């Protein structure tokens, strides 16, 4: 499917189920939520390890992130909304950047260095934020969710969720390694030609990149709000 359709499937269509989950959160069963969260994070982590298509990687990452969103719905529903908002912002940034550069495969990211180095850095930074690497924004919801689990006497579940997050971070790090550190030196002759033929808008990408990577210092404010 086109990248724009994938972006809608992984962002917009999550809003309605999450809103319903938020509304019925007082009547949810914690054991069922734990089971769904473990299955989602493990399936999303293991499924994305051997993928070469960026759309499949982001699809499995979406499954894993829904596990984080679901597990905290009963304990702190506000964190469910916060987690979804940060995920949507980060995913929008990555999809818009990939759509702008017409990149659909991991191998294509290697060629992106010659077209636009800043855009390649945005892709890498956003993927690390999706993986939950501190001190990026994506680390904030995972940190707060783990803290709530420990406070509510679920340290075992917190450890399992933290270990499952390493799977996501691993396949994002693998993409960055394959795309940058294993690439042979190539010429940069097509750089100007690529920019002159570019007609897609980039207005939202800088703002979304800033939001998806630099909001961790605002965590104390968000703790008060939630």
C-alpha cells in the first residue's frame, strides 16, 4: 500500500479504539490487559526483527506500542492517551519523511545519504525515539508506564515490558547500522538534481521532529497533568 495509506492505518485508526478503551477503563480486567500487552509487545518485537520493508517494520512496531498503551489503561488512563499522542506524532514524522524521499525499503535509506543527509538524520532520530531510547521523547511514556507499574506492585510486569522494549530498539538499531555503517562510499553527483525535482511539502517535518525527539525535559509537567 502507499505510505500515506499506511500512515493513516497506523495513526488515525488507533484514535477511536483508544478513546473507547479510555471510556471503559474502570471496568477493565487487569489480567486480560496484561495478557494482551505481553502478546502485543512480544509479537511486535519478534515480528519486526527480520523485515526489509519499512512499512512492515512500522506495522510490527505499531503492534508493540499498542501493548504499552493497553497495559496502563486501568491503572492510569491518562497515560494511555499520552502514549498514543506521542506515538502518533513520532509515526507521522517518520512516515512524512519516508514519503518525501520515496523510501520504502531499508536498503533505500542507505541511498538517502546522497540525496539529503539532514533527512537521513531525521529518520534515524525518529526511529530511535520510537524505540524508546533516552533522552528522546519516545522514552517518556515507557518511563512513566514502568513507574506506574512498579508503584502499583507489578514489578515483574514492568521488567517484562522493559525487556520487550529492547526488541523494538534492537531492530531500529539494526536498520541504522545497516543503512549507515555498512554502506560503501558513493558519489554525491545527484544531490542538486534531487532537490530541483522535489515538489512535496516539508513544512510540518521540522516541527514534528522537534516534538518527537525533544519533549523529555517536559516530563515533570506531564506527570502533574496526568
